[in-house]
């Protein structure tokens, strides 16, 4: 990588190659010029111990989430955004069927791969059952200002 010292080096899916972290640390320590590396990953990189230990003070995180309602824009119907979610591939697919296949593939890869790489040692079918159980619970997840996540039951109006 030293041969690329004057160029932007893009590393995708870095969570699959944790052995790169010590090398990146050494390269950054040798030349502290910011913006030399663009590190991409589909997993939450903050959850990886190697990064926080190896690149502390040398890395800046920018988490990109799905499109918000504002980002999706007025041409995307609210119902479509609500049902398909905000990931571009799901939201902009030519049909609900294509969108559904993409979302299913995303969930499957997350349950079968990404969570396992992050240290969750639960079989994918059990995780899927757990996610399904959560999806069928009438809960509203809310992030509080101090970054805690609360699960609040949503009661039908006749229970109030």
C-alpha cells in the first residue's frame, strides 16, 4: 500500500480482513495526512474490537443509513417508502416482488454472515425466528436523546 501513498485507497468490506488494521495503523502513523483511506463496511465498524484498539484516534466514522423520507423525495409515494424501507435497491426497485427479493437477501446475508463475524454465535434460523417474533410484537423502538433505545408497547386505542 505504500506505493499508493499519494492516492486515495478504498478498502471495501474491511470487517472481513481484520489483519489489515495493524498495517493501516502503521501507515497512518508514518504519514498522518487525512483522507488517504476510505474504509467501507456493511457491519457496524464500531462493534469491531480490532478497529477501536488499532485505529483509535486515527479514524473518523460516518454512518450512512437508509434514505429518510426527505431524502427519498416527493416522487416516492409514502406507502412505498413505508413498506419497502429506505435502502436504495429496495425502495427504487421496479416492483414489490423485486424489492422483496432484495430485502430477503439482505436479511439473510446479515443473519448468516455479518452477525456471525461480529461474534454472535446463534444459528441463523434461530435469529430469524427471534427477529420474526420481534416483528410480530407491537413494539415501538425509540432512541432517547442520551442514545439509549427503549421498546415501548403500542396499544390499540381501545386499551387507553
